[in-house]
C-alpha cells in the first residue's frame, strides 16, 4: 500500500436537537406549545468524500468555516465514526494527532504527569518516556511549569506541550487541525521546522489551516471542501485559488 491514508466515499451525519427538553417541566410545556417542543434536524457534515494521501506527502485541507474540515480529520483520527464509507491507514502506522487543545491531557495532573499519560496513550513504555523527558522539556520551553497542573496553562502552553510530545515520538502519520495558529511566532517557526524534518524523513502529514501562506509553503497537494463535499483535489496553488473564489462568494449557509 503506497498510500498512507485512503478515504473512500466518506459521509458523516449529525442529528441536531433544537429546544432540547432537559426537564419534566419543559417536556410538559411542549405538549401545549409547539414552539417549545424538541425538534430534530439532520446535518450532513460530509458527503461522499474520497481522497488518498501518499506516504511522505504533506496534504492540506482547506475550506470555509462549516465546510467539514475538522470532521474529516477527526474521522481519519478515529475520534468520530463515519455514517458511511471508510478510512484505511497504513497497517501498523503510528498516528499522532493535534486536533483540539487539551485532548489527551488531564487538567488536574501536572505537565510531567501528562507527558507520561499522553505518551503512554501512544504506546510508549515508561523507560522510553523517561528518556524523552529532557527533550520534551527543552522543545516546549516549559521547564519551569512542568510541575504545575495543566489546567493553569494558557492555550499556547497547551500547544507547546502537546507538540513537544509528538515531536519526540516521530509518528508515521501526523494529523494537525489549525492548532499551530496558537502560540508565538518563534515557536510556530520551530514547529514548522520540526514538521519539515518529519516530512523529509518520510512522514505523512495532513494539515488543516486557514493560513494560506503556511498551506502554500508546506503542502504538496490540497483538498478544497465546500458544504461537506470535495470540490477540488490537486495542485496547492490552484486549490488555494479555488478556495479564494469561495471566500469572495456569499458566506457559507447551513446545508
């Protein structure tokens, strides 16, 4: 299998609940007043999306807010299950994810305790985690805060710690969702340098971002999503041109 990731006819449906009746009183009121009754609505975040990402490729996913970018990445990561279709990854590939700040962290635990927790979730042994601790501390530049509960961390500090852990694990597949927009410019540059090294080592990266500069500089190809459908897959510059055409159109409306 030359492809690291294959997405085959993927669709994802959510059920939105409006006027959700949380109490017996609200349900009783709904019996007499229609406007207070619970109403359910289907929302298709993705519809029949197919794509393939080759080994060693950096693949961008762009689209307006609500187009399905994060949903697609979460299904690839295994966080969401698809309604239909399938995702296939390289057998045995180590997958690293940076999709939501704080995911995989316990706010009551210290930074060091969360390093052990997060790394163990990715399959590392205790002795391996002990050996990587100095590198994680140095890369994150959080030496003075690693004995502090992460609930006291800023969003930038969360990102630093999460990326520092992934940087030491060198996953074969790395999924990133807009996370690098958090933090100062110098650390973002440091992260991009690490991603470049991962790419040169043959790692596969799927990169969701609104930063066209980063996408153009870093991605080999892009997928443009609109209303949950893939409307373009191919050359990065041409894909960004198509994305800009969408931005100039009317705002994205509910499907």
